C-alpha cells in the first residue's frame, strides 16, 4: 500500500512538473514570436529588398500543452500598383500547431527524448493569393512541415511536398512529391538543407499535335552554408539530377544523364573565393551518344564589399524587372550593362584571379579540353594618364595562360553526329565531317591561331608584361593587335620576298 502511494505521488509530482514546464515553455514561445518574425523579416529585406513583403503573426492561442498561431506574409505598403508582388489585403497564411516542451508530444510519438522548447506542425492555409495552388492539390496543403525548436533557438524541420496529379488545357503534371530536411540557427544565418524528389513528369501537345513528355528523375539537393561577414552566403552546395528526358510521341529526343553541380564558397578578411564544378555523364540526342562533359571553374581575390554592393544592385534591378509589366528588354539590358561598367573597377580592387581547369568534352573518339588562367589587376592603382588603348588592357590584366587541344577524330565524330541529325546519311555525314574539321584546322594554321600535329589541333596563348606568346611565336601586345586589326590597327600582312635584282648584261 505504501509502495502504491509512493508510486502515485511520484507520478503526480512528475505530471505537475511536466505541466508546469509545458506551460512555462508555451509562455517562452509566445515571448519569442516577435524575435522569430523580426529575424524572418530581416532575411526578406536582405534577399528580396524590392519585394515589399513582411511577415506577421496573429491569433496566438496558448494552452498548457499546445498552442496555435497564424503566420501571415503580406504587403508592407512600400510598393503599390502594378509593381506590387501582392495586392493590398492579400496574404499567404501558415497555420501552426505548437506542442510545448520540454518533451513535446509530437516528438515523444517519434521516440525522440531530446528535450526541446517545442514541436511545430505547419500547413499552408487556403487563401485567395494561393487559391490556384490549392486547385491543383484538390484542396490539400501542398506541403507540411514538422519542426523541432531547441532551447538554444535552433530549428530542425522535416518538410514534405505532397504528390500531385494535375490536368488542365492539355497540360498534364505528375509530381512524385519531395522531402526536405532543414536546419536553421537562431539568427537564420546558418542553414543546412537536404532534399530529394523521385520524379516530375509533364505531358503536353506541341504545335504539330504531337505529345511531348518532359521528365526529371532523381533530383537531389544538399546545402551547408552560412551568411558571411559580407552578408553573402558561403559554404558548400550540391545539386544532382539522375536524368532529364524529352520524348516526342514516345521516342527519345533528348536524354541527359548524371548532371551534377557543386559549389564551394569561402572568404578571407577582405575577399571571396570559390569553386564551381559541373559534370554531365552523358548527352544523347535522338539516340546518338554525343558524349560527356565537365567544367571546373575557380576564382579568388574578389573584393567582398564590392561583390556585396554589386549583388545588392543586381537584385534590385532584377526585382524591378520582375515587378514591371511589359518591361522593355533593351532598357533592362542597358541597366545591367551600366551596372557592370559602373561596378567593374571596384570588383577589380583585390586583383582577382579566375581559372578554368578544364572545360572538356569527351566522346568515343577522344577528349577536347580548354584550360585558362587569368589574373586581373586594379587599374586605379596606376594614376598616370592612359596614353593608348593598349594601356587599358595592360593595366587591367596581369596574366593570361590558355591551352586548347582538340583531337581531330573526336571533332570529326561530333560533327558527323550533328550532320546526321540534320538528315544526312551516315556516309554523307562522315564525308562532310572530315572536310569541315580539316578545313577548320587549315584555317586555324593560316591565321596562326592553331597548330596541328599527330591529328591534334592545339593552341597555346600567354600574356604578361605586355608580351604575348602565341603557339611559340613571341610578340608585343601591339603586334598581336595588328594581326587582327584590334585597337584600330590594320592587320599585318606577310612580308613579300624581296625581288631579285636583274642580272647585269
């Protein structure tokens, strides 16, 4: 009897403690609502300053073990008229059910015994702004998110995009759904993402009344990044797609296999550095295997503040372009060109360098590759007046090294396949390809741009200290410019052999 009383007492005490802790946690959550909204709005201002949107919350209903809240994305009043992303009165609302910690019921159901402030279940509400989306999902929230909020303010979320089957006006969409795991720091400056989707399939009829099918299979995304000292995202990203397929009337027209994009972005005290890698395992067009390709691009020494200013201005122009109905393409292009020309001197402040090592394409007959190294300079460091057009180049470029190799059998195979796609027979395509590749090799040699040896077309170019080496031929920048009539110069001509003096009679 005494043991039973002790056990009951312990249960009562634990229950009271849990109830009190849950009530207190709910109170802490209510106090944090403003901080969460402020952090979200700061990110909106940083990433989309011209969007004219803000996040707010209403209808907070706090209970002992759980609460409910409604988050609203709405216009902030700074942008009106046709340029506004959302009209006054429109809103995108998220309904959230919050289980209080320290042991939220939603986490206990998953046998997760790690103490946390809360577990939150989120869904999108069907409002006028997203009604079209709910028509596609047949009234269901297109996504759900289950998040665990730690006492340190960090958030871990498991987001599910629901499968969709949709048909309208001859367009059919089949989406397998997707999963996304996301982790955010308290200030939302550190982010980790990992997402996957099996397939997206679109069916529609083209102008010739043929059924076209566009399929994306095996989409995967990984991100581990943080906001650096220049308010720019740095870290590692990886995007991969197993296959992209375009078919017409059931016949494969285009197949891309094994596409990946990886990026690594870092920073030092004053500059940014990074590496981008693209790979494609296979490209097939109408059953013809065109081969595989890759690109490795690296950069270093980009002035961080200059890149930050350039990015901010670029995003503002881009957002204005999206918000303006019937924008003139020429006007938009002029704005972008002016932006680049205005910001270019500051972007060169840190003497940045760029490298392609390599850009290559490979097929069954060989592999062509381009390697390029460029080191730029800040022209403002030289204060003396510019006396010639050549000086514009020499002040902005410290060094260039470039090497290109093209095996002729590889180029012939590629050209043959391209000709076959144009309707030529295999024999005609092969004959034309040989002639074209030989013609290109001869033309390159004639203009001294390339050399040909052992059935390999190659070219090497280096520039430094106003000296150029083109395929072993050394010359000044002025002499090189003369070869092609650059900087207003006339192309140099081959010197004619001196005429022999007439024999004395």
